[in-house]
């Protein structure tokens, strides 16, 4: 499982770097998506390291197993994990919000809160 852990963790770091680049480009909806992806992949890496076979995209479901909460407590944004579930679909599809414009939901302050090291 070591390779799976490393692969998922490396992919999480790559997605977080993408979020930081997108923040500087003003693509706030995509920052939220890539922050969600980075968190999901980090959680899955932890689960693989613990010989679990994670499935799905809901972070709330993935962390529902209390056996690994200690590892998950060390993740950035651990307090916001349930919030990230809405960022898996909404930033990518214009019709995922009632007014048909997911871009209007995502603001610079929200995006910055997902990438605090890249504040302007």
C-alpha cells in the first residue's frame, strides 16, 4: 500500500499547487474544486496507508471511520471537510446552482481561505 499512499499524497500536493496557481489567475471556482480534490486525495492517502480501500468523493463519508481521525486531524482545513463536499460538483457545472452561474458563488476571499499562503 506504500505506493498507493505516495501516489495519492503526491497527487494531493499537485492539486493544491494547481489551486494556488488558479488563485493568482482569479479562477476562484476552480480553486475551490482543486482544494476539494487535494483534500479528498490526502484523505484517501491516509486511508490507503491504513489498509483501507476508499471509494467515492464525499469527504464526510470518507472520514466517517473514526479509526483514522487522529491522522485526519493533521490535515489543513480539517474543520471544513464537510464544506468541501459541495465543491466537487458545483464549481465545474454552471447548472449546479439555481441561477445557473457557479462563478458568482465563488469569491476571492473564499478562494484565499483555501490557499492562505498565496494571499495578495
